[in-house]
C-alpha cells in the first residue's frame, strides 16, 4: 500500500448543477477532495468564486499558455483557495473529511469576505492594516508592518514563504523557535514581544471570524508566553533632573532650547505624551487647566486627563501657539492625516537627537528620550511622598500596576534609610 504524506488530493470542480440567479451562465467553483484512505469518499467544500463554463475550461482544461488575460485574476483567486485547502491538508490538522469541513468554514472566504480574516496569516495582516489605515491609526499601521516583516524574515531563513503560511503552521513550538532566533540575533525581549503581540491579536480575530478553531490557539498560561522585558522604565535621578531643568537658562543652540522646552512641557504636564501634545486642540485649553483624552487609551477609556496650567506651561502655550485647531505649532494642521503623522514622527526623531546631546553635555551617561519626562515625573512624585493613586491619576493610568512600572528603583540612600528605620524598635 502506498503511503501518502497528505490525507487528500486537492482539485477543483465547477458545480454546473446550480446556476447563479444573478449571473446567468455562471456557477460556483468548488474544491474537490479525494481521500487517499479508502474508508472515506470524495467530498467537496465551497468557495465564493464563480465562473462560466468557458472561463473554467480556459483556466483548467486548456494549456496554461492559452490562458486569456481576462481570466488571470479569477484564476489567481481560485489558486489562493487551493493554497488554503493545501494548508489544511495535513494529517495533524484534518485527518478526516468532517475535520476538513469544520476547518474550511473560515478558509472558504475570499479576500473581500469577512474583512479578509482567513486562515492565511499574511492576509490577516493585510486586513488589519487596511482597517487601521481607514481609522487613520498610522502608528499602529507601522507596528503591524514591522511585525509582519519580522516574521517574513524569520521564515525566509527557514526556506519558507510567509505569504503561504496558515495559522495552523504557527504552533507553540514554532513561536518558541522564532523567539530563540530573535534573542540569538541580539534583539531584546521587549522587541520580540512587540512583534508577537500583533500576531496574537490576529489569532483572536481569526478565531472570532471562525477561520480557525480555538483549540489551535498557541498562546496561554500553559502554552506559548510572550517574553517580557525588565518592566522598569528609566527616569532621571534627582541630581540629573536638577541639571536638566537648569539647562534651559543657557542652551548651547536654539534647536536644543526648543527640544528642552518640549521635554519640560511633558514633565510639567504630568508626563503628557508627545503625540497628545502635538494634537492638543485649542478647545482642550481651559482658563486654568488642559483637558484631553489620551490617544493611547481613548478607545478603552473616556477618562479626561486634567493638567493645571502652571507658569511654564502657560508661557509655552503663548510662545508656541499653533494655527488652526492645534494648541501648539509642532505639526502643520493643513497636512493630510498620514502626512501629518509622518511629520510628527520626523519631529520626534529630530528632538530625540537633541535630548541625547543635552544629556551628554550635562554628563548624564544614559541616552534619554522623550518618555523619560513622563517617568521622571512619576519617580520624583513618589520620592517626594505623593500617594501612588494620585500619581496614577495624573498619568492617566487605569491601574496601579502600570504606574509602579514607571518608577525608578529607590536610590541607595533611601534604601539605607529603610534599613536604619527597621532597626529602630
């Protein structure tokens, strides 16, 4: 008896028994499967692709050299359906016709159906990216593109085409090998997690749209776990913060003066995100405070962030007053959405270079970034005795655990103070 490495032979079949009502002379193209095991009979699964008899004959019953150009797109759609069928055609996935039919519920859809969430991983990335573009979430678009590029590169080193892989190919074992490859390349755990989280989201979307079964979900408590970084973000120590705050009195260059002002705006603004600062509207500025929704959490929470306008913030609002709807002039309000976002990213990168140079001038060995303003605000507030719930509210966090991750470790003199206090009975 011949042993086969796959349970079925995959072909196509034009169902001429039922003509489409809205397309005269057209019929659905089905996927036809012949089980190699004699105990199973031939069976079919449907697609959403239709063709006329002439189209089908031209695509499948004539030499490919005679393919009409008008049929090439339809042929590509059918071939993609067959590729999806082949991705299920494995003993460990579908060893019986019934199992194949159950898996096919999501695989049968075309790119246009169910928003593109099929069993093909690359198609799901495309679908999600299209959704994010429609919502003008350009930062998230880049996150998903980066994740896809990382996986594409990894599978290329393994001699596999990422565009042809299904979710069933991304098992717990495969993800662990991907994680190991990243770490061997010198990537940090936070970077690996950054690329894997979008994939986990797509797994959940595919399950929701019944493209795959939840039993094939590789993430979870007893399955693959996304690697985590140190969990502690750096803020300036007290002496560093004092030096940085005084730098604005005698900056080396005008561009560095502007970068310093933006960093201090974040610091005094309870760690306001740079994106929130750039997109802050005149209507968000009240008489004695600023009120806005954090862009990072706006979909999950409608909690308003309220920041009192102190002398420094008031001065900056006047000095950098924006035209149009924006309170600051850090981005051009006339640009289209994507161009405006790209401009915001360019501005952020330029300022990052200045912040690093300022740190070098001051003898601060760390390469500081914009987010250090947010973490410095949190750490100083804690060290000065403010309650963590107050700090969490100021930062706009929804739980205290997130706030705790913003704090620096206690300096040695504070730790020694705790020890000394422990010895006082």
